[in-house]
């Protein structure tokens, strides 16, 4: 059973993750050493907000506190600020460079203090937004599942819509559900949820349609077929982002490893040495959304998950949807790296990240600390505890 | 030429922009500068807006335009409400298209929120007319600063309205929202409560308007104690981004006394709030359960009322506008589920 502490600075509540039900404060389930520890960590580290300059330090400080108090063998970290702020905040090149620099200073700070062997993955570059592709005037319904802005699902297309796709300058390709299934052979649930068409934007373009944020965009996700990876592990082969999980598993018995994911940073900004790792499958390029996170964490390409891009996720947000605090996800990822280490290898893990629920969903660690941000509003800080008994 | 949409009653003659900058004089008429332009359209839970006592469980097409006639120092949507033309992307959608999107996405009603409907009033009225033809209930969120004329029109097109009562003193309104007089808002609340389903929202800024909690509760109760009151903890935003985060405990302590005055007080805008469910005013049992997953309002997770909207535990009548609606009741009929390859 997993629990979450939802912390809003001087006030908090504990909920069951599967039902969302709050637990009474005197419940024995609330007063375990693991929950106490998680509570101490978040009390000392309330998330300062996505727009705060301190949100980068927050990831490192929180991870350091987890290291000191829990001493996990595996640490999973996400620094989301370059991807988040790069998208919605105008930055001069100097400001952008100093943001990237600050991320790496903080990554290094963590590594130097703790001695973990790092695997640092830049999930991809940000490029200037050239133009939006507006789907609002078509006959059917276009939908993007944020933050995946390069792929839109399209439902109920008319013949007129299909002919208009060809004339939209920002569209790279339009793929019918059947063509997608034939090429990618997705899981059954993924297949069921696929939109009638998947529309792919060219690099520099971003969709505007049902469900997109009304914040002004400045940069968007690049189309990176390869992304940079640095690792301190000797003799490792990492050809694709789906190899990262295996790399951790093969090496974790001999050393403590920190897998560190950086949003919005690709080869353009990654300093020092790195190797290139494949970030695509056929024509699909990963987009720094759940596609990238789940592929890294589960070691499987995106079509083996249950969550296709462009899926009208809100249609399944019923009253009794399970895991209500997990957004569109209705169960934890059984293949997540943290879950694998805990259940198959008995290895302890912790996670800290500024990518909200993706931190605990993809980390799957014993104890995960993340921000509770939605639409860039700061609603609190969350600790998810998958391993409720301390060993 | 005077614009009579809101109580500013701006003179828009000789190309003057008006407070909201959304109207102009043309051929001796006041017309919208940007008719049928929207910054967002989105399918969401009606409870997230929030409406807790109207069409519970239903799916809402939320739409919004740009601009505002207030300048709230703590505005959480300033990037839309206070943006200049061209600063924020807008969709040009006909009223027919908006209603068509509501149909195709399995929505049950349409609500204008995000910014103030008064500043896009003719466009909103066109949507309302189109929605009426297609039998979609219409609602809106407003700051309540409309003129009496606009209030009458709003009352005739909207079924349900959430009015923001941001404070309870002239001084507060002048200093933090920019309007000279808040009495028209009280007048409009009193009027709309007679003709429409209304809910009231108050954003609380600690140490600035939390001293008025009891007065506001008494004012609402003097109209109808069954009016739901949503109290939001404000985040430090916009011109007040340097303020501290407010204390949930302290605000809630002040709300405790108000709960003796009004039976339906909700406290949200933070994750995990345990004050977003509805309890029966007679027996105290939880009859509609909601979670706050982050954001205003909440998500309904359990509706226990009987068909005639009575408490299943004690039989007391609970004030709910419209019927309980299943979230996906329209998905099949509008065809957003595709059958497969
Ligand atoms: S709606 Fe705008 S232009 Fe008209 S009176 Fe109000 S602020 Fe002035």
C-alpha cells in the first residue's frame, strides 16, 4: 500500500494513494518511521514554486536530505526547470545559459557531497517557438496531453479536415490509427486509447487546441533523435533511452547510483563529455513528457505503456478513478525502476524532482518527494511512500 | 459614448480605450474589439471551476477570453486577464463551433470563466444563444461588477453563476482591485440570488481581508444561507508575488466561526484540502465527497444524495441546482470513443 503526505507548508494530510482517501492523523498507518521521515523532509523543504529561482536548489537540497536521513542505494532525480521555464518565460541567451549552468552546479553539488555514481540524461533541447498549429477551426477535435506538445490526437475527422492537415505548414506527418498500430504494435490498452489520427508537428511548432495552456510560449521541445548521457560507470553501453534501466540494474550491486534527468537540456547545452543515446523509435521522437520518463524508468518504448499521446485522458477521469492524485494514471507503473529495485533486488531508493507526479510515477522509489504544481501554480509539496516499512 | 456593460461606465468616445480595453465605439455603438476570440477551451469537472451545487458530476466546457475590468493585485490569471492584444494566443471560434466542441467532447454544460465575461459580453451572449438552441445549460464566473442592465441580461441567459466577493470594504476594493465602489457587487449578488443559482467565491489574502470572514458570511446568510461559499487560499502571485504563503491553519480557524453561520463553506486552492466535501446541514453526514487534487474547487468522488436530492441519512432536502450527471454519460452518443482499427 502506498501513501502520500500532501504538505501545504504548516498544514498537511496523509492519503492512501489508491483511493485518495485521507487517513485520520491518529491512524497507525500515518505514524510509521517512513512516513515520519518523509514528513520531516518535506517540512524542511517546501517547494518554492516553478517560477522561483530557488526551485533548482530545492531538488538538490531535498535529495541531500533524503540521502542523509534515508541513505538510499539508488537516487532518482528530475530537474525540470529548463524545460518548464524555457517554455513559458522569455529569457535572453545569457539568462538561459545561467539557468542551465545553475542546474549543472546543483547536479555536481549533489554528486560531490554524496559520492553517488551519476547517470545524467539530458532529455532534449528547447528550440524557439516558430508558430502555433491551431486545430480549433477544424471539424473534429484535436487534443494534446500536456506536456507533449509535438503530438496531437485528432478525433472525428471529416474528409475536409484530412485534406486541411496537408495544407498546414507546421505539420510533419499525419498518422492514422491503423497505420500506427501496424508499425508500432502497441499494447492493448494503448491501442484502445489511440486517437483516430496522430498529428506530428515539425520542429519549432506547437499545437494550440482543446486543453492547451493559455500561457504564452517562447520555446518548445526540439526534435532530438539523440540525447546526451554522461555516466561515471565504466564500460557501459547505452544505445537508447530504454537501456538506462538495465544499466542501473547491472551496476547497482557494486555502487550507489544516481539517475538524474534534466528537462529541456540536450546536446546544445550539455557541458563536458557525454555520449549520444537514441531518443526515437521509427519516426517517433520522445518529447520530455510521460513518454520519455516512462521509457527511461520502465526500459520499454512508449507504445508498451497504457498512455498514448493525444489520448482524451479526461474521458476516463470518472468519479471512482483509482489513484486520483496521479493525474491520468490509474495504477503505479509495475515496471518502474524503483519498484524493480525494491521488489526484485531488495535495494533501497529515493527520488526528488520538480516534475510533479512524474517524479514518483517514473521513479517508483521507496520514498519520493516532489512538487504539486499544476499549470505552474504551486499547490504544495508531496511525499509518496511506496515502501511503508523501514528495513 | 458610454459603455454600459460594467459599473465603470467608461466613456469610449474619441478612441478612448476604457478600463478593460476590450470595447470601442463604432458607428455610434459600443462594439467588441475582439469578438469571438478565446484564450482557452477545455473540458473539465464542473467542481473544478468551482460549482459544487450545480449539475454535480457533470463535464463542463470551460471557455475564457482575455482582459478584465479589475486589476486585482493578486490575480492568478494575470497572464490572460491583464495581457495586451497579441501577448497571448487567441482562438477565433464561432458560437456554433464552441457548442459543437462541447458536443464532441461529451460536455454537459458550458461555463465562461478564466477571465471576466463582462469584457466579452456580446460574444458570450452569442454562445449562450447557441447553447440554448442545443439545450446546453450555461454558467459563468464573474466579479459581479456589471451594471444593472448587464445583470438582467446575465440573469436571463445563465442558469448558474459564481460571483467573486473579494472583500467587504470600500478600502480593500479600492486598494487591491482598483474599483471605486463595491456596493454594485452586493446589489448584483442580492439580485441574482433571486433569479439564478449562485455560488460565491472569496479569495483570502491573509492579514488583508481575512478579518472580514464573519461579515461576509453574515451578508451571504442574510440573502440565503444555502448559498455555497468557496474560500480560496491565495497564492502569492502577480503584484503580490513577494508575499508569504498564507497559513491554512489560521484561515481555517477564522472559518470555524463562519461555519455556524453558513452550512456550505468550502476551503480550497491547495492540494489535499479536507474542506471540499458537502455535509448535510441537518445530520452532519458527508453526502457529497470531493478531493482537492490541486487547484480551485475539487473533484467529486462520491455522490450519495437520493434522487429527490434528499440526504440519504436523515432525509433533509439539500440545495442542488440541476441533476447529478455521470461524467461520461455523453461519450458514446457524441462518438469520441473510436472503435479501433
Ligand atoms: S466593460 Fe470595459 S469598457 Fe465597458 S465600462 Fe466596463 S471597463 Fe469600461
